[in-house]
């Protein structure tokens, strides 16, 4: 009985190409998954780069602001301590 069922399934597979269709569908699913993973990986890399760039800009802006304040405070201190006669 088992041999007959196996033979019948083999003949049906030859006629309808079920195995080839299943393999092709599995290959397509695999490729879609791989492409989706690659796309998500690239999105994550881009988001990380944007975040790091934004953080770097913030740090640079802060450093420039602090340097400006230090220069202004140093100039005020120096000018206030110059021995200039006040009128």
C-alpha cells in the first residue's frame, strides 16, 4: 500500500510539478526575508549615523558657545583691570 501511495504521489508530482513550485516559493520567501533584513540593517545604520551626527553637532555648538563666553569674560576682566584713568 505504501509503495502504491509513494508511486502515485511521484506521478502527481511529475504532472503538476508540486515539488518545484514549493522549492521556488521557499526560495522567494528566503530572498524576501534576506532583502528585508538588509533594508532594515541599512535603515538602522542610517538612523545611528544621523543620531551620532546630531550629537556631534550639539557638542560642537556647546563648545563654541562656551569658548565665546570664556573669551568675552577674559576680555572684560582684562579691560576692567587695565590701569586707565577714569574720567
